[in-house]
C-alpha cells in the first residue's frame, strides 16, 4: 500500500476509502494482511485520482465513469475550451456581456 500511495501521491487512507466506496479496487492480500496492488490496480487508482481531482467528479460520478470504462463505452467528449479554461460557449457569453457593459458605461459618460 505504501508504494501505491507514493506512486499515486495520495495518502493510504484515501486508497482504503476508494476501495470501500468505489468498489473497483480489489488488491490481493498477503498472509500478513498487507494489500498488494497490481499494475491494473495502479492504473485504476490513477484514473480515479484524475476523475476526482482534475475533472472534479464526485465518487458516484467516478464510479459511473469506471463502469463505462470497463464496458468499453467512450466517455462523452469534453466541451471545447477557450484559452482561459472556460467552455467556449461560456467564454463567448462573457465576451458579449463585457461588450454590453462597456457600451452602457460609454452611454452613461
């Protein structure tokens, strides 16, 4: 568990929590009770970490994404993003609002 924790850069208690709540992690147990993670387990851990931390998914959302991944369903394509990291439609709306506010400020001068 220590090595898997270091590789994924998450604390051991987080791995245990993910095992319990998500259910896809089933590390083999040694006679001493220590967990032994396989390469597949580590890939799953890194995938879960990406979903939760970078994509800001909840645990149930991450679980659904794992189910879709196992079934071979392609996840929905992410929306296009502008240079500032916002979805393109949101960035466009903000630009339009900015122009309208600037026009109102000019009228009030």
